[in-house]
C-alpha cells in the first residue's frame, strides 16, 4: 500500500517475470483502456493484467469488473485475463469474474506470492 499505482504496476510486472511470464510490458496509465500489463505465460498465451491498488476497505465492485470485461471484448484480445488487487472483490464482482473466466489475484493471493518470492530470494 506504500507504493503509488504506477509503482504497484511495476512491482506486479517484476513478480510476473519472477513467476516465469515473458515479454512483460507495463502499459498502464491514463487511457490504458483497462490494461496495465501485457505478457506471455509459460505456454505462450497472451495475458492481459489489470492492477488495482486499493485499501482493504475499498473492495473491487461489479462495475470495475464489468469495465474490465468490456475492454477485453472491445479493445484487447488475450488468451488469459488476470485482475490483481490489494483488496478483494464484492460478491457480485466475484460472480462476474467466475462467469467470464477471469483470474483474480486478491490481497491474500498476492501476499502468498510475495512471501514465497521473498523466501526464495533469501534462500539463495
């Protein structure tokens, strides 16, 4: 939460690279049309990532997931979509993400991934 939104996007890009994603590009900023990062997964599939650095008392709601889905359909062609947040999704937002097959990495998932990454770096 101490990072600015753009710093958060860069930190997520670094995490994705550490997890084996390739061609990671931060594309966020004004006019990003709901896409903050693009990359390729280990199978060569195109991945589109949206990052939201929200406090825990600001969950991601259905309108934000609707916007993400809309941009996927109208602007971005990707094989996988990941919505990352330092918060969590509301129940209506979770229904939408499940219906549309969007991966969500919420505060718990991110904390686990970051802890695992820190452990790996301290073991080396």
